[in-house]
C-alpha cells in the first residue's frame, strides 16, 4: 500500500530534486532547490590590488564607501560637502576626514560618534584649514596630525544626490563595481572587499570587473532554471571567454555548485550551500 505523502516525496526525488530533513514537529522534507531559492546568501566581493597610484588615489574608494555608510547618522543626511579627503604635502599619506574648524558643531554633526573612522585611526578626524599648521583633530579638538596638510580635490567627490553622495573619481585600469536597479551601488575598494547578504527579493545585483583588456559583467539572480535556483548569470554562452563559467574559473568565484547551464537568455551557475566569494583576477584570494 502506497501512502500519498510517500508518493509526493518519490516524485520529487525522481525529478532530480534532493530532499533535506528539518527538525520540526512534522518531520517534513522539502526539496533542496526550493530551500536554496528562498534563503539569504552571503556574498563576498573582492576589490583590485592597490599597487600603483598616490595615497589619496588608493584611499578614495574606501573613504567613499565609509562616508556613504555613515552619512545619515553622522551628518543627518545633509551637508555632504563636509566629507573630504586630506593628504600630506607629497600625497604619500592620506586620511578620510570631515571639515572641522567653523563646521565642527552638533548642528552639522548630530552624531559625531557615528562618523566614519579613517583606516588606522581610533576616531573620526576633523580637518581645520584655518590654523597654521593645519591640523586633523578628534571631536574634542585634540590634535592627531599636524603639518603640511591639504585637501585633495582630485580623487574624491561627495556631490551626488541621495544617501550615497560620495564616489571615487580616480580613473584606474582596474576596478570592481556593483549595481542595483541599474544604478551604481558600491565601488569595492582596492585591497578591500564588500560583503552583503542577498535575498531573492533584493532583485538583480550587477558585478562589473574592469581590466585593461575588457569589462566583465555578471549578475546575481534568482528564478534560474527549472528549479528556480539562485546563482550568477551572464548573457555570454557557457565556455566562451567572459562567460560566467569563464569568470568563475579565472577570477575565480568560490562557492558555486555544478556546471554552467542555459535558461532562455541566461547562462548561469548555481550557488552552493555556503558563502560565495567573487575574487578579483590576478589578486590573491
């Protein structure tokens, strides 16, 4: 005698969908593909190498990312021009800083403790160009750095509208950017990484990798294949240069499961059960 529940499980297994048991009261079993298509996925995206360039050029993407993340709490989402990049005279040392002096007040900085801390420092830095020598101080105006300091106007811009006003303006031969809703979302800093948790409800996330030879593109997508899987997709056929399969092998991309598949105009590879790491070509990962 065959019970209906067993018939359903048998049909799922016969269709090529494995089953995972969960410690719930019903002892039910759901197809792995269904579970995978619904869960949040941790994705780690690596940036290019920082070799070459001045200190301000190397630091600009990190400042942009940090300033944008702290913008609403630190500055109340206003006065974006107060976020700046400061260097020493020969640009061998650079700092992510905020405008100090006349601007250093609770009116401009409603939560100064939430401001971005420049790498290697213990607290947010505030630049006062009205004194001689010019200084970088903490909120209590204790001098942290003094000497031949200047604001850099060539590597960082914080003039964009919205809650992410800052961006690096450095024109590098190598870069990695992420897009969301077809708009620039993140620039991954050199020698750094950007980590996010992606859910199918977040929609497509574009991953662009700029090299001197080519700009490679792929997308984080859901609803791929007959099992509505999550994975990485590109519009270049499998096995060709710049396809998602080629990028996964040569960057590489860690954490994918199985080979390259075709679904209409998508050529894609599925996420595995762990984290996904998108390495940058030529950089140790």
